[in-house]
C-alpha cells in the first residue's frame, strides 16, 4: 500500500481502534525502522479517516439542530 492508496471504508470506531494499536506498537520502539515508517504512514491515513468521520458527524449535528432552532447546542466542557 502506497501513501496515495485510499483506506478501505471502515467505521470510525474501527479506524480509531487500529490507530490506537499502531500508536502502542510504535511507542514500544521494538520495530525496525522500515516497519515503523509503514505503521506511521498508516497512522497518518487513519487519522485523516477519523477526522473526516468526525467532520461529517459534526455537520450532521449542525443540520439536525438547524431543523429545530430552539434546540441549540451547549458545550460539554462547562468547567473549562
């Protein structure tokens, strides 16, 4: 798989789980350099997949909220 190859369609949860596994593998530091680079490249593509899924979810929420102007959105981080 090259850097330009698209990822197969997968759910956000699947992509995130794979990304977490890749990070743990890289953090252990036991892989040869070539394999580490391949895993890093895969991780970058998985990150983009997750970011796109989150962006689409946010857009959907915004559309749903716009259907009911009284609903409004409140931030979840009240204490920050």
